[in-house]
C-alpha cells in the first residue's frame, strides 16, 4: 500500500515502565534481557512494517540505513584482514570489504523477506571475531615472518591469506548449519529458560572485553589520531545527540517546510570518520607525519589504481554452483571415515567442484565448534533485537514462530556469508533498529531498499579500495568505543540480580576473570593440549581460546547449580520485564500468527494443513502443543521443597 501522507495513530499508553524501556533502546547492542515484549510504541509511526512509502522516499531512507551500518561493517574488515596475513597494500583488503557489504545486503533481504519480516539490517557480528582470532592464533595459522613475506611471490602471498580464509569459511558454514537447526527445531525457546541474567552478563561482556588487545593495537599506531577519533565520536553521540539541525522537507499538502533533524544522533560514526580523515589528510599534506606513519592518507593509495571499477563477489568460479548441504554432508562423511579431513574439489559433488573467490573451503571439527560459541552469543543478541524492533515498529507481538524463523534465516545468512568468503557471520544491527524511533519509519520496504544499496556499492571495486585507504588509527578509535559499548550493554544486565549476595558476586567475578585469564594463558602456550588425538586437541584448544565459551560456560554451570532463590538470581525482576514470554495458553493463542509475520507467499497452503502447527518456523506454529507434552517431564524432576530453578516458573 503506497500512501502520500501517513496516518497517525494517536494511541499512547501511559506506562512509565514503557517509557523507561524506550530510553534504553539507544544502546548500541540490545540483549534479550532489555526487552519488554508486551509493551509497544503505538503512536507516531509514519509508516508501519507493512506499508510502503513512495519510491523516492524508500531510496533516501534506504541509503540512510546503509550509512548507519557503515562504521561497524568497515571496522570489522579492518580487524579481520590483518589476522589473515593480508598485506596493507594488497587489493584483497578492498575485495573483502566489498564482499562484507554484499553479503550484508543479501542477508538483509533474506531476513526481511523470509525471516522475522521485521525491518532489521543484517551485518557482520563482532561475536564471531573471538573464535576467528582463537582459530588463527593456532601455530599452524601464525603469519609468516616479515622476511618470508617480502621474499614471497605474488601467488605465494595470495595463497598465504586465502588458505586461512578457507579455514574460516568452513568453520562459519558448519557452525551456521547448527544455528539453522536451532531455529528449525525451536530450541531457542527452550534453552533460554536456563540463560539467566548472570549467564548473559559474561557472555555478552566478554565479546568486548576479550578484544581489547586488537582495539589497542589499532589505536597504538597513532594514539593522537585515535584519541581525536574517540573524542569526536563521544561528542557527536553523547553531547550533541539531542541537538537537531534544521533541514528541508516537502509534501503535496504543505509544500516545502523547515524540519528539525537529529543529524548527530543519526550519523555519529560517519561524521567522526570524515572529520578525522580530513585531519589526517591535512597533516599528511603539511608533512607533519612521517613517511611510514599509519595516520597518513597516502599509504594505500595504489590499491585504488590496482582495483577494478566493477567486481562482482561470487560464491563459485565460472559456471560452477553448488548446494551447501552437499558440501556439509560430504565433509561429515569424510570426517567419519578419516577422523581429520580437508574438503577436496572433486569430492564435493558429482560433476563440478565448489571453488569460491578464495578457493575451496576447508572444515575442521575444532574450528566449527569454536565458531559455534560465536553463534550462540549472536543468537542471544538477535533475539533481543527482534523484541526491540517489534516494539518500536508498532508491530504485533512477536510469536515464537517468528523468533524461530528469524534465527533460522540468520543461520542461512551466515552460510551465505561463509560461502561468499566475507570472513565473518551475520547478526542483526541494533543501531539501525534504534533509527526507527528517530525517523518514525518502520517500513519493511525501506530496509529492502537499503539492502539493494549495499549490493550496488559492493560491486564497485573502487569503493572497497577507497574505504581501505582510511588510516588505521581512525578505525582503532572507532573500535575502542564500539567494543566498550558492547561491554557496557552486557554489564547493564546485572541490574536484575542481587549484588548484595555473595553467591552472585562470586559467579559474576569468577566467570569474567576466568573468561579472560584462561584464553590469555592458552594463547601464550600453544600446543600445550596433547591428549593423543589431533582432532580432539584442536577442538579443546579452540574452545579454551574462546573467552565467550569459557566465561559463559562457567556462569551457566554455577548459576544453575549453586542454590539460590529466584529473587536473588534476578529472575523475579526478569519476569516482571516480560522476558519470560511463555505466558498462559490464552495469551499464546493471541500470538499465534499475526499477518505481519506471515510469509509473502504460500500462506493458504500452510493454513490449510494442521501439520504446519508442529513446524517451529511455520507462521501457524503452536508452541503450546509442545509445552503440554513436556510439562509432565519437568514436573517429575521438580523439587518439592525448593523453587529456585527458572524452569519451574516457565513450565
């Protein structure tokens, strides 16, 4: 439905708690414990999820969505490429940046069309950086010495980083298949019953804390520029965030008029990068920076000339195309037979091989399970974003089927990312969700236009090369703030628990401390694990090098085993915020299948057959059917004396 003038719904709920939750949505990453799903903003939305603005508005608003995810996406490529042993002047850095934007566009189209169908942008997740760095820190993936790199030929340099990329590709594909299984089976609705606030705190916080070395390394290349970048970002996002800039708007009814725009709140990262970049350019032109100073803007200019104008990121060479499940099934079959394996081109399928931009992906069981820890952290973040987006977009309450389908689609997006070779997995971007509150536009079509914008810019080879010329200290400053905010969001969940309890303080402190200490020690002692099996050695090493896994596992085991009351563990306040969304059966029936979350086609067939009520990703899925069957199983193990386990309250 296309409208010239939006209709306003003047239905405002006078709810203090809801207003408090609205203030919290400005956080850069929203965790599941920040959302109250039954309270939604019902007023002043200009375009709802199912409505379609005029095409020119869709284009402008879509470009805005692209700009809002620009900084985080660019920072990711700057973190990954050095770990892959890619030289600073290698055009491959620009290719990978373009590939990341390309798969982000594809992922956004998949999620907004077939996933939750909410206006959600997909982009590279920082939760995947930890297992990626843990894998690449193994002895076999250490970068060659500088002398070896200088003496290597162009083909040898290319193979050095591509073999590492192929290892990451295989790990992401394998772990993402497990994420699809989580969504397909509806497991996320069951396992989160044990994911208490004390589990969320270290799991999310360690995503930021464990990356302090990488952030510091980037910033240390020129602390002056990095500090300027941090100060600019703090200025725009915090001090000037509520200051509006006059702008022009036009409508047929009123014509041109002046409108106040929250410019600094919309584009703090973009403004910071542009201004810091200009400062570096001036210092470079004035000769204030040495010839090898990382803050110079002319260090990688040659990549602009060596990169093509147009380059289409592809998942396979020539006319080759392969289905992912063929690769995975064959990999599992080879693993069972040989214990360790490397996927060979002639083994993938009958008539043609799988060879992407960077070659044939390789799979190792340790890397897959290590990457799965990043998947779990990403799933936790995404579920929280789904609730936030539905509430801000005035959408109907999220049914369990939409959550399951969103996780399923996100797993599919990660598989696409792995096949294309972006060097990371996909997750939802909450900074774009927060823009809904500012722009009052929640149209699904706008997000899809933004996805098309990403695809267009991604095929411009010069665009990726141009982004690669941004001085690394600028990216270092952006990364410092970004990971600090991720850490802060994780720590904010402690407000639900009783910090006067020695039990909670012990669990919180031990999980955070050991989540940093154990991986740090194992990184300094490579090869220390030796139990007689190479696959087992690799698996244990990767997991113990992953801080999210270590800290999250410690918190999960301790909080669900050490005695404590529901109030002490923070579960009472947690339920009051509407997080235990497995309400009464009558309430569940009202969440069964809102039209907003229906698939774009095939709904008549799905509604006709009752079997789809048992499929967790079906819009007609009824979770109560499953709960009624498993309730007796949990009651059987329920303690008659104590009621301090969160599962009792849910079932």
